[in-house]
C-alpha cells in the first residue's frame, strides 16, 4: 500500500498505531491522540485485507476519541501473543479503560500489566514499544525505566514464565537510541528475525548481540536515521504485523 497524497498525513509511515490484526480473524482500529493521525485510518486498506485474508470481525475502538481516551495500537500495547499478556505504559496516549476493553475482546485471561516508565531525564515514556519488545525466545526491555521496583520483578517473572525466553536488559542510553523499538518477524522458512534500526543495532554491545543470536534469532538492521530524527519513531513503529490467515 502507498500513502495517499491527500489528506497530508506526516506520520503515515507508522501504521502500527492505528490497527492490529489477530490470528482469530479480528482487525482492531484504535483511537489516536493527534487529530491529524486519525486520518491514517483507511477503509480501503481494511477492505483489501478482508478480501485477501480471513477476517471474522472488524472492531472499531475509535469511538473513545469522543471521550478523549486513546490507545495507539502496538505503540501503546506490547503483546505477548504466546502467553496472552498485555504490557502497557501509562501515558496520555494509553488509557487503562481501553486496555481493559482490549483484553476482554481478545480473551486475555491474565490482567494487563500497566506501569509507569520514564526516560533518562525522568520524562514519562509516551509509547510502550519505546522501552520493550517481546519475541518468542528473547525479550528486550529497559528495566531501569520502570519506576516501581516491584513491577520490575513482576514483569521479569512473567516474561520468563514459559522458560524459553531470554531477557536482554538495555540501558536508558540504549533506549534513547531506539534499542527497545525492535520487532520479531518470521521468514518463509520459519526462522526468527529481530528487526531494528542501524542506530539501535550500533547501541547494543557485543554481549547483548551474542545473547540474542544464541536464541536462534537473527539480527536484521536498516538505516532509517532520517525517519528517526524527523518522525521520532523507528523500525518497529514502521511495521504493522499481519496475523490473518489467507483465504483459500
């Protein structure tokens, strides 16, 4: 899909904030804080997905915008899809009432893990995917950004609960260089790839890279420095995953 010339949508390069797809055939549309970002929700894109893939429900949560409540897709929500756990940082873009709505819609039995997170200047983190990423065998997280130490312990315990996942703790400095803004994908051969920006990759030390690669996860990185500097987002924000099954 290409962006449309009109209306002008300067952040359309970050599609993960306005919709998510799920393996049960659900597509969810999300309420956005910035009015110009609401223009990114495209009926033609959803219609095309519905033609190609098996879609059982389209759930539109954008009605929450009328109440000044927001939840910006997988910017606000970092999902452990294996264990069905939601992680979310409180912010003006992430409201708890909609998180609770999401967990009920998707039948997530574990109560959502909602916490406060700050950057190296003690300013609140605006999106959860700035400070953590969850893969099948690895989780990237900036534990120092989590204010409540008890919540840190709870999150670590939950991330490790399946016994297979290695936690890579990044520093506040590395988080600033987008090291938390990664995404696990799979290629056609079923191999796990962890995609990130060149900025993020360069911020990792050798030990961290080796620990990730030991989980049979390949590191893939791209130079998106112009987008990072001008748009404020990185590679994870630029990818909206498709978990829908293709129609026969």
